[in-house]
């Protein structure tokens, strides 16, 4: 199974990278009202089905891949 995890800073959490990107876009002439920077993690794992794969990846997120206090995450499983 393949899994993609999208991790973003939660609303209201300081995002210095997002601010830097937003500022740079403004200097280049692009008008944006807000920018948030996250990360994408692609995983390949052995799991009997999509539900088991999603549960395993969510555990990975809670324990290592994301900081649940300041980040939210979405998991997409592709069989």
C-alpha cells in the first residue's frame, strides 16, 4: 500500500516559513493574503487493507511524523 500524509500548521500557530514565502511572493509581484507551509510524506507499507494501512499511518503521525499540538494531518491511502 502507498500512503501520502499532508501535514500543515494548525490555524493560529506561528508559521515563519509561510510568512517568508508570502513575503517573497509579494516582492515578486504576486498578491497573496496568506501563506502556510507544510510538508508531504509519501510512504510504502505492507498492510492487509486500506483501513489497516490508514490506522497504521495515523499512529505514525501521532507518534512521530506530526506534532498534534501544533500540526494537523491528512492521510490518503492508495492501494
